[in-house]
C-alpha cells in the first residue's frame, strides 16, 4: 500500500520548530559527550547509541514533515540516499538543509 494518497499523512512542521528540535539534539549530544569525557561512571556506548537515535528521530520527525519529495525524483535510490546520509551525518546534513531552506525562504 502506498502512502502517497493516504489521508492520514503527517502534518507539516515549521522551519523554526524543526531547527529547535535539531538544536535540542545538538545540545543533548554535547551533554552526553561531556559526561563521557569528564566522568568515569558514564559509559561511552550510550553516547554512541544516542548519536544514532538522534539521527533516527530527526529523520522520522523533522525530515518527513519538512521535505515533500517531487514525484519525478521520488525514487528509491534518491530517497534512500538522502535519508541514509541524513541519518549517518545528521549534525552536518541538517545544518546544510536548514541553511538552504532559510535561503530559499528569504530569497
């Protein structure tokens, strides 16, 4: 079943709210890194897992509601490539995405 024509499609999210979610993830990652570096009781695996959890959350909450794919470019290769790069490199890729969207909004 395709989700293109479904009526329960997720509502859009504002750029400001999505930047806020991104900033919250960045701050939490910094807190985890500081806990990992400064204490001996905080295991490093939690920081590693949190990095990928935040990437997954940003893909599911922000990317899905912020970007609408054009039907011509809505192929498995294009979408999976964009989602995988956003998942693995989320601090950089979302920063560039937000800069591009703000430039698009202003100009």
